[in-house]
C-alpha cells in the first residue's frame, strides 16, 4: 500500500484537496434607480435577512418596533425602519469584530448613506443589501 493510499484510508489529508460549492443567487430583488419603487416587500426581505444573519452568529432576532404592511405603513416611518435595520447590522459587525479585532480581519462600520424623508432611496436600500451579502 502506498503512503497516499494509507493516508487516505487513515483520514489523513493528502496533498490534493477537492471541494465543490454552489453560489446562490441574491435573495434580494434588484432595485434600480428611477425604475424600481422601494416597497414594503423590500423592507420585509431585509428584515428577514438581518434576522437570518443574526441567528447564524448566535444573536437574538430583532423584535421590530413596527409591523410593515404594504399600503398601510406610513411613508414617514420608513426612515425609522432603515435606521432600525442599520442598528441590527451594526450589532452583527460588532460581534464579528470582537472575535477578530485586528484591522486585517475586522469589518468597519459602514459609512451609511444619509436617509432621506419619505421612501428609502435606491442607493440606501442597495447599501443595506450589499452589506448583508458580505456578512
């Protein structure tokens, strides 16, 4: 028996390693500036994603301050929903950084785009999506 065959049978890693993986499509709907109206479904998808990432890292899920319902949630409250999402994301980043405090492995707190009154702007929503995909 060769050393390589012995090593493989004994569970010792050999010189070759092969792994396959699948890259999933983004769970987020594409939001295009001046084409896609930001809607309640976008906020709800972000909330679901935030809580999934929080569970992955062992954090409690967020009890959101207000239910978002299409056609019923006041537009004036959307800024608060965005700020609430950001706070939940920052808690994830802080947890990661507490385990990897060096500047090489740490994740900087994002330079958040300013929220505007009314419905969130495309850039604000895309920033939230991109940050979540990177966590």
